[in-house]
C-alpha cells in the first residue's frame, strides 16, 4: 500500500479484497495509535508516521524472521548458540577436547565460551546467563543438574630443590609441616574444603596460603622459592611444571584427595541443544578415560 498509494491496486497486488486491506490498515493504525495515511476521494498520501514505518519496516521484518528462524532451530536442536561457562582449570586438557568434539559432531552449534570461577557457575545457570557449565567439585545446587566429567587426582607441585622432590609419590601426611599453596576458597569452595578435610583425616590441620593472581603465573612465582607445596588438579600441575624447568610434579598418596570437574546444566531447560552438548561431553569422557582416576 505504501508503494502503490492506491487501495485498489495495492489490494490486487496482495491478492486480497479492497475492504479487507482497508480493515487491516485501520487495525494497524489503531495498534500504533497514529494514522499512517491521509486519504481523500481521489488520492492517498503517507503521513510522517507512515513514512517512518515504511523506512523501519524492512529492518523490523528481517529481525523478526531471523528470530523466528533461531527459535525453530533451537527447538529442533539443529543450530543455536550455547553459552558455556568454564572454570580456569578446564583449560588444561578438557575444554579444547570438548570444543573440538562439538565442532565435529554439531558444526551448526555456536559455543560462546566464557572463563568463570566455579563458585559463580550454578547461580548464573539458574539466572539464565549460562546454558552449560564446567565447574571444579561443585556442591549440590537447586535447579542445577551435575555430572562428573573428569575425575583427577590432586598432585603436588614443588621446586626440584624441595626436600620432598626426590620421592616418587608423597603421602598427604608428609605435608603436615609444609605451607600448602591452593586456589582461593571463594573460587571453588567445595574443592578447597575437600583438601582441608583430607588433611585433617590424615592427622593435621594444614597451613594454607591462597594466591589471588592468575593461577599459573602466581603458582610458578611462589613455588620457585622452594618453600611451599602447591596442591592442584593433576592436569593443571602438569601444565604448570612444563612451564618451569625448576618444578616437579608428584602424586599425592591419599584416596580422599580428588578434583572432580563436572558438567552442569539448568534442569528446567529442556533445550535439545543442551542435551546435544551433554551427550557429546559424555562421549568425550568415555573416549578419553576422564573418569578413570589412575593415581591414588
């Protein structure tokens, strides 16, 4: 109608009757609360509002069509964007493997991966800010499903000059006189508390120093002095040791010390895309033996 400026010709072009077209235009004007056309018995002109709508309508219609298409794809699980929040520990041997598998199995799935501390992930899943999470030893959380994806031992990371560096394995009780270097509790409370509980079970209350700077650089700098022992998931410890020739990694002998990297999801979201990511994550865990803890 805006192009023809003639009710009869516009109706013919749209394959509808002229009264029906007039009725639809009146309804649109009522909805918008302003006239779109100035009408007379001989001519029709656009109002200022009508000219604005003519300019904005193509963009609005395109956005609506894209939103409808994304909605259909999300419903079918064929393509969508998944917001994945992951703890920094997932960077070491887990996240890349999972992202590669998702790219291979679901090439139409876009992953928006964001590094987030474990303690924040459950709340952000419930708030709708995330679709999937990878968290270190997360506690139960209402509205959030959780499944262990990778089970690792906790390793000791220490200077090659440290008195315990010559031992192939270190009983946890042998660390009673050491200052232990850990991730700050606020980043992964359940993991931190698990370390403390295991030390107490071994007969001592640990002296702990938590570092606040970026994990790898902070631990390397602190351990280079040779006076502290870092306790961290094995994958993280191996990565840190590979960055510094003066550091060694040793297994900690205690069956209660573990680092569980879990995949989390909102239980109230039945999205097929989330289900697809979970299925791929489980296959990754099986293929790579992530649930087989090889050290004690």
